[in-house]
């Protein structure tokens, strides 16, 4: 049976330092307190500030998960071994009986899937074949014949069948008329018949019922290159069994196979399976190597992937496919949004400046020591989200937590902040799209949808250079995304000022209503200077929401 699925701890789609560091630290806390496997993940590309933090404290980036929908790799894959195309159908059948399966995968030496053979394929090979040359046409090796007939051999078994299969029941003078070079002749212990078959150039002579082969026949067979096989079976049984020595590759199916990759999503798998009558379906990895089989039965108990959300609780900010996931917990410090759960979950939401502050509290509540690296990550997250205590979202609890964490991590918090903000404000070699979406969140107010992006820097010239390209990009994205409005905060951390760029038919009017300040409009460009506004969460979005509701 498949063990417990690992629980994914993940932040929002445009992860910031708080989202990433909180996911890493909370996953570590859960493993120490709950056991099991908790994997820190990210739903998007990390920004430069976060990358600096992870590299400085030598912490690898969390796993990228862009869609949380259950995948094939999340359900039970039956690890039925693959077989070689040269394996006899007798051996394939025996393996099916042993493993209690109906389908086997035929794989190459490198493990690549080549085809499938089923119980039905083996049955058809018995019922539909009336060709005495089938062993030669199938490329059947003598080793398979020897194994199938449980015989002993005198001669080289590395060769392959080259003619038709004959039962030598006639008199020698009659046998001479139809035995051809390379034929396989099944006969009894009659010396004359054995001699005739060898002299006529048979490729293999099968002597039934364990009859002994004379030295004269053995010597002649060696000289003529004829393989001698002695089998304990009678001629009737040997004739029936020899067909089972044909390699599975001859009867395997290679066309119109329904093959799934381990990263395929279950919803799509179900659709494909519904149109097929197969019992089993092979699974391959990204390199095409065979992994095992799944069936409809495997999908019956396939639930959503277990997930813990940190630093967000709204569906439009969550990783794609969150509606299919099994949400276990939510740890956040934002307004309560619209994520729905099937059953009650642990939901911790506090009016603090940073999710990492909550994680810090939980370490203390659980009595788990905070190591130096964890302290550094949590401290960095608080510094980032509170702009080193300058943001109005910052509380005394956040500040005390950050200072304690800095002490534990032996950090100069002022130097840390300066280095982080410098790394985060380095926008060189970035496209306008990368800058716009590096910290972007979606919101809804009734039937209206809007998005807010933000860049924080201490470089005034950099902000001025960005304004026109960003305004042009916003108008294009507004149409493509089908949103009602878009806003972009160009925040100068030194002056505690934000220039808010506006796009959308009602965007400028909403800002005027929210802040009682006039928009500066030049052609299609609209913006407003907001003194003292640096926080999207606490200072901008709530006032926009209030204005929209009015």
C-alpha cells in the first residue's frame, strides 16, 4: 500500500521573502512536531531579494509547484516489473499468474517502454495462429524452446528457429519429401527418423519422452550444425507447448497505447481511461522509462494532495488547482478571503506584519529550539515584510520577534536589511514583465477584479525610468487578462512615498475616491503620488476595497 503522502507547505503565486521563508521554516517545524514528510514549495519564481537571502544562508530554493492538482505520482503505482521483448509468452504468462496481473510492459534494456502484452494477446496467439512457420517469423530463439519444453540440449542454443515445425510421425522415406533445411522436427525414439531429420538439414530435432540419443546421431548432428533437444513431454504435448516459446515482443501491442507520465494530472487521466477498455495503463517518467501500472481501481481513492497554505488565504492568489487539494492548515496575516475547504481546518490568522512572526511564535509555543539558519530566514522575512519596521503593518510583536531572531542568528539587522533591499531593488537585466509580476496579487470586490503589483527600491532614477514602460505594459495586460483595473506601486523606501500607476476605465476615479487626491493624467497615462503609503496590504488595498464597495 502507498504510504502517507508528503504534505506540501506553499505560499502564494508570486512568492516574496515572507512566503518562501515561512514555508521552509513551517515545514521544518511540522516535521519536528508531527512526524511524516512536509515539503516546502513555491508557486512561482522567487525574486532577487529572496534569492539573496537563500544564497546568503545557504538554503536551497523550495520545490516549484505550479499546479497542486493530484498527479499520477501521488497515487499508488503498481511496480510490476517490465519484461524483455525476447521473453517467451510462457514465461510472460507465468509472471502474470504470479503477480496476479493482466498486462505486462515490454521494455528495452534501458528501461524504455516498447509495448504491452495482455492475457488477451496471449489467448489470441493460441486461437488465431495456424502457421507452422510462426516460430521462425517471430524470431524465436532456441533457448526459449529449450526452456519451454524443459529439455536438455546437445548443441548450440544461441541460434534462432529458421523453418517450419513438423511432427515426424511418418516413415523416413516420406519425411524426406517435406523436411527442409532449418526445420524443427518433433519425433520419438526411432533411430531411423532421427537420422533422416538430421541428414535432411533440420535446424533442431526434438526427441520426446526423454528418449536417449545415440552417439552416432549426436556426432552427425554436431557435424551438420543441428541442435538436439530431449524433452520429457510426449509429441502431442511438445507440439502444444512449443508455440509458447515465441517471444512476447511478437505479439505485443505498440500502437494506440494509452500511456501516462507520472506528472500527468488525474483529471486528464480519468478522461482518457473513460474512452478505453483496457484494464491497466503503463506509467513512464519524464525520460520515457517505464515505472509501473495503474488501473481505474487506483483512481477510486485518489484524493486531493495535502497542502498547508502560508502567507495567503485567497483562491485567486493560491497555486493553480487549489480547488482539488486537501487543505490541512492556513497560516496567514492578511485579510480573510475566499478559500473554501471541504472540512474544518486549522486556521491561524493574526493582525501582524509578517507570517514569519506567527511561525516564530509557534516554535516557542511548541518548545522547539530555533536553530541559526531558521532564525536567519524568519528574521529576513520580517525585515522584508515590515520594511525594517517602517511599514504601518509592523507591530511591536513583529519588531521584538525580528530583534530576537537576529540575536539568535548573530546578525546585524541593519546590515541585513540594507543588503536585502539593495538586492531586491536591483532591476538590471529584467524585463518589464518580470518587474511587473515579481510581486503581483489579484483581488476581487463584488463582481470587479483588479490586480496590484509593487516594486520597492531606494533608487529614484530607476523608478522614473520604469514608469513609461510599466504604464504601456499595464494597458496591454489589462486587456489580455480581462481584469477591470490594474495598479502598480512604485515605492521609494527612503522617502516613504509611492507613485501609484493606474490602468482601467474606473481606476483613476477609484483612487481619487479612496485617497481624496487627484490623479495626474497625461494622455493615456494616470498616476498619483501617495505620501507615506508603502504597504499594499494595509494602506492601499483596504482603501481601494472600501471605495469600490461604495
